C-alpha cells in the first residue's frame, strides 16, 4: 500500500478554524472520498491550533502518485486551504509497511465532535 500525507499549519489560521474544518470534513469531504477508486482509506487528523492533515492510503503507487500530482496543482485553492488561509506546508508520499485491524474492528465515519 502507498500513502500520502498532506499537512497544513494552523499556527496563523483564523479563530474557529478547528470547528470549521471538522464541519467541512463531516459534511462534505467524507462523502467525497468514500468509495474513491484506488483509495484504500483516508484519515483526517488534527492537533487543534497546531496542524491539520489528510492521510491517504492507496492500493497502488500509480494511484497515489496520480492523486498527489493532481492535488498539488490545486492545493493552494482547495477547501481546506481556503478555510485555513494558507496552502499545505507538506505533501509527502510514503510506503505503508503494514496495517493491523484491532479487536474493536475498523470503523469508518466521523470521529468525535
């Protein structure tokens, strides 16, 4: 499996951006990536007030690289960038060594509010 991390800094983001990002992910972005061809899964991670990140895991390197190239072209104008007020500070491909499903199982959908 082949991953991609896209991270934004929230250091200079406007007040309320954490709630706005959570709302955008829950109401819009989650549906956009659910069932996406070539994508195994995506997680959205945040350290409120510090950074916000999309972590993608693709079936093939070609799928990852194609998505990364197309996103790089529009990253500065993406919905996340508009909410945050700046472009991503990192777009980094990586290899996934393994994924383990724990005893509680895998759960898709929004996290805590």
